[in-house]
C-alpha cells in the first residue's frame, strides 16, 4: 500500500480551492492597515500586541464584502 493516490488528490483539490467564496477568520496581533480599527463588541481600538480575530465575509454581488474585528478577550455571549 503506497498511500500516494488519496493524498495527492486531496492536496490538488486544496490547491485549486477558491477561498474568495468562503468567509475567513484570521487571528491578528495589533492593528492591521486593512482594517477594521475597532472591536465590534467593546468599540475599543486595536492596540499593538492585542490579539483579535478578523472575520471577513465572502463577496456579495450587490454589497461587496466586509470585515469586522473582535478582541479575543471580549466575551462571545452577552451576560
């Protein structure tokens, strides 16, 4: 059993995957020039060294795409 067939097939499929069709979550540290500038939950600006998530939507034909940012320290649900 060589195991070459399935790994090459999956890898070639991943390389041809168009990521612009999916929403993307990026982990960021400090401010990013692409934006956003403030946290969606606490409305505080992103400072150097702070860890936060940048959530980017897939492109919409009518409205385009957008990105929001949320600090990793902000709670995910309201108390």
